[in-house]
């Protein structure tokens, strides 16, 4: 019979429910009554005073004469025409083709050795992906336009061009030291 009501299937469920509820109907409040008696038997004590409330001096914000932080900075016409990129003569060559090691930050590159052959003295640099690259004086590496100045047995010295003030650049010497065996 579809959609019908089967009494035979419900009777076992109802009987289990009724048996389970028989333990809930007792009037045994002895543990609760004992707790109430214990609390009443405790000696009465004075209520602790409220902590002292410290008065905080109010602050009144006066935005008179301050720039609205939600509006763009207005520049005067004479400020926009100044080319500050070459004030100290230092700026990166953005027209040259980037070399492979310029895709990595300098702190992720590791010098792992040197190599001397008939073509000269080479530095061996391991990139973050595990690839070992040969570099020479004049090559570039790192994301700050670093140019290799000198390769020694224990380090590679380079000159980076880093941003200084907005629109200006400065040179910064860096080096890549030979990694110990733990760094390999």
C-alpha cells in the first residue's frame, strides 16, 4: 500500500521511546537539594567593591587644513614637468633584454662554485628551481638590475640599481657568497 501508514513498523519505535523515558520521570532531586544546602551553609562575606574607573580624556579631531585622504594628490604644473629620474645620473637600462637570472630575487640565488676554462673565469649560481647557471663579469642577475662586477673564489660582487625616492634611483653594492654544503 503506497503512501499508507504501517502500524507494525512504528510500534517498535514507540515502545523503545517509552522505555527510555521511564528513567526520566523520577523525583530524585537529592543532589540539587544537597548543593543548595551547602551554598546556604557558607559564611556570608562582604561584596568586593567595584574597581576604580579611570577617566579617559576625550580627543577632538580637527581636520582643518589637512588633506582629504580619499582624494588624489594635486600637483602643481611646474612639479609635473621635472624629470627626476636622472638627477644623479643613475637609472636602469630598461631597453636591454633581460637575462634569465634577473627573474629571481637575489636572496633566492646561491653561488655554488667557480669554473675556470680557456674562455675565462665563471661563477656557478643555482636558482630557486635547482638549475645551475654560469655567469661572468658583466652579466646581470637579481630583480634590481644587478650587474656582476667581480667573481672571486668565495663570492660574486655586483652593483644593483634600486629605487630611492619616487622617480629616483641609486646604486647599491651587493654580493652573493659561496653557499656552504648545507645550503646546497
